């Protein structure tokens, strides 16, 4: 294909032929994209034929379990990771919230600092800033007020005393449309002994990243902004996952 076939693309999205929606143009993709027909059909089939305890000894339960496994395996393959590295949650905000509870316990009593930015969406900011209640020092990596860019040299200064254990920043800022060099920033932070959490929500609609080549410890995005179901996806490196206390049952 040398040209994007818009007729084909539009035909993949049931919402574009909905009479209820026909009076308005859709510009809300920052808030969430419409799922494509393949997703709608899969969800419909799941809720009508497979919405039972998965893996039970009968066909609907077997098919439901197999499709849940398939979702994990296919997402993992798209991002270059193993299945256990992928976590599903209700949203990215919920995923960072749960992650921050694990980090709270991981850093308890350690005289640690973390770095947040003022280029982030609240989802990758507030949960970290609130760790101040745990005695964790919160340092803000501020954007250049002229350009809106995050200068790695400013981060280098924040990391200098070796106290920082975690750095959170966005892959792409939806405040200033800045794409950050995740691999370079991750290398800088990792070399200073910090773990790296990247909010990929604004970036993922433009392409799923190859997680290993980014060099971060956690990468998050929201499937419902990539034409998928309303879920948050969180990839955690095996190494960091092993450090964190479990938050599930
Ligand atoms: C850059 C960015 N990060 C995080 C979020 C939060 O995602 P969610 O709605 O899945 O919690 C959003 C939502 O708009 C966002 O734009």
C-alpha cells in the first residue's frame, strides 16, 4: 500500500457509520479513540459466548481462557517482551496508582528521592508526588520555560548525589508535543542507580514501542487510545518486577 486507503480505514470503525454520531466530527482522540470493528466483534463474542470463569472444563471457558492468553501473548510480542511482563489494568491512572503503592513499600525507610517532571500528565505525576507522605524526597525535573523541553543536563544535576531511586517522565508530552529520547534518558537515570517509569499514553497511538530498546523499567499506555478496549497496559522489566512487593491477591 503506497497510500492510506481512507475508505477502507473508515469501514473498520463502526462509529463512523452510526446515525447517532453522524452530526459531529470526532476530534476527541486524546480522550480515547473509537475501537475498531475487530475489537468490537471480539468483545461482543467474549461477552456473549465466553464470559465465564476461564479455563474450566467446557468449551466456552476454554475459549475464554485461550483468548485471554492470546491477548497477553500478542501484546507482549508487539512490545518485544515476555507475557509475564505485561499487566492489564482499568486505566493508566489505575496502573500507576497500584505501581506507586508497590514503590512506596519498596522505598520505605531508605532515605530515597524520586524525580518527577512538570511535563507529565497527572497520571504519572500525582501518585509519585504523594510518596512525600512516606518520607521520600520528591524532586521536580522542570521543563525549559522557553521551549517546553526537558533538558537531560538538568536531570543529571538532580541525580548527582546518588539518592534518586526512581525517575518518571513521559515518552511524548501532550502538553508541549515534545517527544523525549527515552533510551538516552533511561541510560542516564539507570547509570545513577534509578529505575525509570515512562508514560507512553500520548506516544502509543503513533506506534507501539520496542520495550527492550528503550531501556526503561516500566512503560505504560492506554489501549483505549489505540483503537482497543478500555484498559491500561503496563510493562514491567523482570528485574524491577522482582524487586517490587506483589500488589495482587
Ligand atoms: C499523557 C497521558 N498520560 C496518562 C493519561 C491517563 O490515562 P488513563 O485515562 O488510561 O488513566 C492520559 C489521559 O489522557 C494522558 O493523556
